[in-house]
C-alpha cells in the first residue's frame, strides 16, 4: 500500500467504528452510494481520493465525501491489565 | 345512526388510529442501509446493515475487486442463518465457507478491520487465482 492507501485504511477504520457506535448516521448516506474519505489537514490525500472516486464510481452512483476535520489521538481501549512474569 | 352505532364508529376510528400509529413506530424502528467504501485501486468494501431501535442486528461486509470490468466479491463476512461466518471467493465465483466462533459485534469489528488492513493482500491473492 502507498502512503495514501495506508491513510485511507486508517480513516475508513475510524469511520467504521463511528458507524458501529452511531448506526443512525448511516441513514444519511444515500443507498448504494460510494463513500469516500477526505482529511481536511491533508489536501494532497483528499485530492487523490477525489480522483479515485470519480474513476471508480459506477454510472449514476452517488458519491458521498466524509470530510474528517479533526481526529482525537489514538488511545488504547484497555481499561485494566495485569502483567505476570513466569519464572 | 343511533347512539350505540355512533359510539361504535368512534371506537373503530380510535382503534384504527392506534394500530396505524403502532405500525408506523414499528416501521421506524427497522432500517436498512447499503453503501460501498472506497478501499484503494480497484477495490471497495460493501456494507449492508440492518438496524432495529438504533442497534445493528444484521450485517454483511464484503470486499469487492474490479476484474475484467466487473466488480467481484472476494471476501464476505456475514451473519446469515444466525451465525457469523466468512465466505472466500475465487475468480470463478466459487466460495469456501469458514465459521467464526465470535459474538455478533466482535465479528462485525473483525470484518471491518480485516478488510481495511488486508484488502491489498486479498486482491493480489484473488487475481493470482488463489
């Protein structure tokens, strides 16, 4: 994967998690639309994905851009752990 | 119209309104959505979600590759028949089923993460005929 594809995978992961937590948001996406990730702080990446969208959308398929404006820092979800050493 | 018939008619209208209202609520509780997310060069991920009262109750997550001007399924996670499983497809559309011993929500998370991370490897393997 190139730099843009890696970034896209990471953003799609975040979007998927968001939809799993807030499935009602998916109702705003037109049926059978092509969903495309954009990142406000990375213009080059967003341009690359806009070009991909144009190329890969099927005839009459709606394109929906998800413009991520800001991301929280990546944090572990582990709430509690124990470290055990085997002698 | 005598009094008994009149009140019977009003009761009928009230019950009709009540049932219409219940049916409307029931309809609003259930929703379906299907969309595809662009993964990369000639690759996309299809999502089909069915929700009830804002909770996902059924899902399909499928990697598709553009091959010979057609979108072909490559890997499909779903929870049809009451259990979550993976179907792996070859170029001819022949599929191999693998059961997932995972609760529903974990299967959905795995589906998303696996395809987002490994779509390129799946694509290469699919195009090689593996």
